């Protein structure tokens, strides 16, 4: 595996002031200089690991500090060969430890996902992501940074559009939650689907058993905001499991609306029953985004989050991407971090996004 230090090769956007600790340290977002999107951070022991969308490969960053990644070590975990279904457009990688082994789940396509006209013609809207699917890498050892990662296989999403997949771990088993279309060519809206798994690379549900647990039916989930009947790029995507450590309530925090737009935000589902495969066991917060743009701080398009804790485990942190202006789109996203708490009803209480902390 190729190791390198990332600091010198990234252009600075906003410098980090002071690294986070369990005390009253301050810092400035973004926590990683240069553009970055779809961040995933996991803590193992006293070490944090980050992956995010590079588009061309999967890189793992390693740091002892949560809020400053500019001097982190980095390892090239996976550089896909040409000519495979996972060769291009690698999105939203996640590093998971399941039953003592490390896995990377990610999205990719075979050839920059530009469908020929005869395929695109099946879609009511332009559908450049029609060939995106989910894949799994398996690590070779107990250390995620030094492990060698090999292709374990493609997750079964029934040969349909699939992005932003994650693992949902529950007392009843392991599940795959991802962003899906209703069928192969519906090309929006993008919904949240769930299937049952027997292990991190094997889906056991068939296509008729797959369940849609959320769709972008609220005005704040659609694109443009509130416009009726325009579902193009209206999305529920980027699902992440979040459990309240005090009450044990389980949530899926997901991204909503269009990902290059200022209105991109986070929505919330809560599992109120015992069956993740039963849509009725999920309760959606239809009142609005639970984490959303803050024009006073020039923080827009905040979404695609992951969650971790402070080094001592006492603080809860959200890691997300956002825009500093409304005109840069996908190319202007940077990675940020903020501390969050919990409401009296047990749901997460997220702060307004900003820069100085």
C-alpha cells in the first residue's frame, strides 16, 4: 500500500487554527484544506480515519486529531484498474469495522457513466448515473491503515442505480441502506432503499423484498425548493446510522434535495419499531431539515454527514461537507466538523453550520 502525507499537495482554502481536544480548543472550518466531499470519519482506539470522494481512487487518512487533517498521513487503499464496473467515478467511500474485520463500501461505475443515447432514451430525465452500483473491499488485517484491500464483490442492487450505500447494524442483523430509483430507468427521484444482508458483501433480499423507507416528498427535499412535479435531482441520499448513546434510539440521518445546491440539507428518520425492513417502523421528520444552510455564515449546501466522538467519547461530532458560496456547485465543497448534542426527546440537536469554533 502506498503511504504519503497529504498536507503539502492540497491548496489552502481556509486554515485550521487550533486542533480539537476535549478541552476548550478552537479551530476553523474546513478541517481539510482543498476541496472534498462525502466525508466519512471513524474512530478506532485513539485514532481517527477518514475517507472521502476523490473520484479516481479510495484514500484513507489517519490522524490523532479530529479537526485538523492537513498533516495527516494517507494511504492509497484502492486504485481501480481500467475496464471494470468499478473503474471510474468512485463516490462516497466508507470504512467499517464489522465482526473484527475492515470493509470499504463505495459507489462506482464502469466508464464515467455516460450512457449511450439508446439507453438515455429510456429515462424521463437525463440519467448520467444510470450505471452506478455499490461495491465492497475487504481489508487484510486488524489495522485499517496498513491493510491491503481487495475487491470482495458488487452488492446486489438488482442491476439498478445505487449510490451512497452504508451498513445499518441492528439486533436483527445487518442491512444495506442506499439511494435508489424506483426502477432501472426512472431517473429521479432518488429514494432510500433497504435490503437485508447475511454478511458485508451479500444481500439476501430479492427485488420484491427491497423496501423504500423514504422518498423526497416534502418541499424541502425537492429541487428547486418547493417546485411541484420537478423531481430531477430531488434526492434522499447519503444515509448514515446514528444512535443516541443515552437512550439507544436509532436514527438514519440522510441528505436531501440537490447536492450541488444551496438547499442541500440533512433530514431524519427514526426507527420506532423492531424491523428495519418495514417502512411503517420508520418515522420521518417531515417538519424540515434538521441541519441546513446558514447564509449569515456563508455556509450553504451542507450535507452528506458522518458521525463520531471526541477522543474521550464524551462529545458527539458531525463531519460534513458544505459550500462557502452558492455558485461553485459540486466543485466547491469542503469538509467541516462541529460538535452536536441531543434534544429532550432523544433526537440529535445539530448546530447551525459555520466556520469559527
